[in-house]
């Protein structure tokens, strides 16, 4: 991938829901092979932003650039064609079907007469599971028997199968055990090893901090701060988040390393 600076860039995005302004002129970007931690309190606009990028919502104002190509809005199909996959907080798996069927659901491989290429799909699914660290997991296992962490792995494997360039994870560690959270973080690091980009939304600083390269902080529909991971400890980030929640501002001692001076208006 070349010829563009950012895999995704939004310019002055505004989104309204009736009288509520969910996004207020948001300028957001993700570089190639970068993991961005998108953090903020409930109602900050995180899910709204990524749903616009994934084509689920249309912005009221602004534009979206995907690999340098500008759009006023996207559809889910167009976003997918451009290499963007959103892994929803509410998991979109068919519990009674096997792992390989879930990975290829809606995008099944077929032969010249329309017959399913079952062996090829099963073998591809098995290869993907090994690549993301699920070596002992059979592709024939029904999804209903998987833990929450493994289900997240299946969704990430599905994104990798169709060569997504940007995987968006919306609260992927909610209601997971400590070991399952660690498994999900390993999946995210595997995405980076494969040259992919990722937007990781999380309320839990200690879940997103180990894998993110950069943090973008949203508050009441505006990006108020942006930091490189190298400039912060998890405790710093937690302190900043508490300050934003209470006052709408970051502590003055962090302004020098804030990549956005004064937030976005």
C-alpha cells in the first residue's frame, strides 16, 4: 500500500441524532500498520465515529478519505471493498455453525457450477486459526462451544481471510476473563505483524495500552487530545481520562506532549 499517507482520514465530521450532536468537526486519522487506541467516556462519540468509517452511519457534514480517496459517505459494502472491517461489540457470529462456516458466511467459495468448495474453506480456516495462535482449535468446532476470547479470534480471522487493511474493534474485551483479554491482545499484535492497521476502542486503559501505538481521546463529540504511547504511562493516561471526564480538559502538565493543541473546534 503506497501513494497515500493515511489508510483512513476524516475531515470535519459532524453527526447529529435529532437535537444531539454526536460528533463536532472530528479530524481523525490512522496510518498504515498502526494501532490506534480510541478512548473516551460513554457518549463520547467513539462508536459513532467508527460506524461512519465502516459505512453504517452517514455523516451530516465532512468527508472521509480511504487510502487517499475522498467520500462524502460510505456504505458497509463499499467500506468492505476498501478493506475496512468492523468487529462489533455485539458479536456477529452464528452460534450453531462451525468456525469455518462463520469465517466464510456470506462470502462462500464456490466452483464453476455453484457447488461449495468446502475443503478449501475448511483448510483456509484451519490455516488462519494457526496464524492467530489457535493451533489446537478445529475449524469444525461449533462456535457455541467457544469462550468469549476465542469468539473474538474467529471474528478477527474472518477479517484476515478477506484481507482487511483496517480492523476496527469496538470494546473487544468487554466481559472477558483475564486470560481471554490476553488472547485478544495477542490477536491484535498479530494484525500488526501482518502489516494491518487497527482501531481499538476500549473503556479499559489497561487493556488497550499494551497494544496501541497512539491514543486519541474523544470527549462529548470532540477530539480533545492525542498522544504517542512512548510519551505516556498507563497511569498518565488514566489520570488524563479522569481529568477530561471531570473538567473537559487535560491537565496542563500534559499539554506539551498533546499532539492536538486545545482540542478540535
